[in-house]
C-alpha cells in the first residue's frame, strides 16, 4: 500500500473501525458502513479479509469488511499504528500483544507444522465431525502418560 492509502485507511478506521477480541486469543478488525464503494476500496487496497452485507431494514444495507487472519491483522495494525490517536493506538497495541500468544494457521500451539504425516485425524463419534490434531504433540502427550494395561481374559 502507498503511504497515502495507509493514512486514508487509518483515518477511516479511526472513525468507523473496530478491533474485536474474539474467543480465547484471536483478534479481528472490522469496518462497517452503508457506503459500498468505500468498503470495497478498503478490501482492494489491502487485498485482505472478506466483504459481507446485512440488511436490517428495507432502506439501509450495511457493508462490512472484516479481517480475522492473524498475519493480515498484524500487518495492517502495524501499518496503521503510527496514524492512530492515543485510544486507538492503545487498543491496537493490546491486540498485537494478544496475537503473540495465538498460533499461526497451519501450525499447532507448540509450533509444529500441521500438514502431511504430522496430522492426526479422526471422526468425533458424538458429532460426526472430522478433527485434526498435531501428531508430534499427541506423541509427546502419550510419552508422558503411564503405560496402558493390557486387556486380558484373566481374572484379577
């Protein structure tokens, strides 16, 4: 992004944007307004996030641009930070601090890649959903557990 684009987006975000702390340690940034062209410009300038629209009544449609991917949120907040006022800068710094504890997509919380042979997948019986976990972390967990007793037909 050009410096003027960053300054424009920062000013818009200062007035219309929102930094949301979601879940345990994730952050999203959002701008919502009734001006479709402005929201589309935000998306086009950054190449990040996604667009959606909501119609609350028959007259006004709200257009929303939201970024939730950690790498995009960090990149954009760091770019806009010099242009923020005190209150928004404090919120952005808190968001960046919170994201330090959030794992990147594609790696587990200990930093192992979740791909290929390192993926442990199973179907959860109660929901029918496929779950994916890090095989390295599972192996570490299993190594620390006491050995399982063998099932035998012999009485105790």
